[in-house]
C-alpha cells in the first residue's frame, strides 16, 4: 500500500487529521532540506510536500518564489529532488509528495520520472499546472508505478470538474482554500467547510486544505472538517530567515510542533 494511503487510514482510525508541511527542496541547500524533513517527522508531521524549484512558479506567492530562486541558484533540479528522497529513505518512511510544475516532468519524461520516483521512494506527485482533463500520459505512468496523483480543487471549481478531480486524484485531493497564489492569510475563508463537504460528496479520497493556513488556531479550525491541513509559506518564510544556519532545522521543528499538536488535540469532525 502507498505510504500516503496507509497514513490516512491510520489517522482515520484514530479520528485524527493529517498535518502536511510544504518546503522547497534545496532551500537553503539539499543537505539542509534533508535535515529539515527529519525534524518535520520528529514534530509529528504525517506527509511532507517537497516543492521542486522552478523558474516560473505562477501558483506561488513571493515567499515560495524566493525559495525557488534560492534553490535554483544552487542548480537544484527535479533529478536532484528525486535523489534526495532516495537518500531520505535510508532513515525515514514518512510519506513524501513532490509539488512540481509539469514542465520539469515533461523534460524528464513521464514514464522515466514515474519509474525513478518509485525506485527512490516518492509516494505522490502534484503537478500544479496539469489539468486532470489532460493528464492521460502522466496519469497512466504514475498509476503503473504506484505513485499517487494529487490534483487541485479550487473555490471556482464546478461540480462537474470536482467530479473529474475526485476521480483522478489518489492519495488526497488538495483543496486550495482561496483564489490567488500561496501565502499567509489572517483568516480562513468562510466557504471552505462547505467546499470540503462538496468535494467529499464526489470522492472517497481524503481532502486536505492549503493556501493561507499559518498558525495553530487556523490549523485547528480546518482540522475540524478536513482530512488534512497543509501549511507552506509560513514554514518557507522561516527557512528563508535562518538560511544555512545550523539552527534552521531546529527552528522549523519549534515552529511546526504547535501546529501539528493543534490538529491532533481535537477529534476531526469530518463532514
């Protein structure tokens, strides 16, 4: 069984919500990224999203764009990120999802990419700019090698499109809580709970919510009705502040631990 599926099943049995952090691979360095992932696991995170550096990350806000640029300065590629997961598997079994744009996958070759992901221990891939209606070659390759395919649903998604997204998504559906790009926000949009319920009517695949969640109170709120809580920009910003300091992994642990605890301190009331 895919590690993502196994983790969500374990959490469902305990009545808990998954906490899913996002970081950019190679920011500040690949070696630091490995240490940060291990600290995220120690903090109790359930799945880790590793962002693949890309030169034109149109779905990302300034914080994540700057992280991509810092990684690209060190010439971090998709091949490097896959190799990083292979190294991680020597000491960790935490589920890993690669967050990427389709251009690097196209250049790599969907079949070769899926095969290498399987060999390295990657559990899932989210291609931000690949519509599920146009994913035939990619989806076929991922399915053949046991790699989960995560797709995005948005506040503007129609019922018909949600049905397609739900059908093509494995691992989990990533619900973007608001229109626009990634980034920290002061509050959670009031329509999120209703949209999560709508998605759940179309699929049995877990639904995780991201974009804008940045503190423990917000994480606890979303944990009340979603299967997963995704936090990215707040963590990436912290990494950007501390950079290559030896203290960076510990600082990430200290920031993330209260957010993880917020999702575990109350039973998830999934709708």
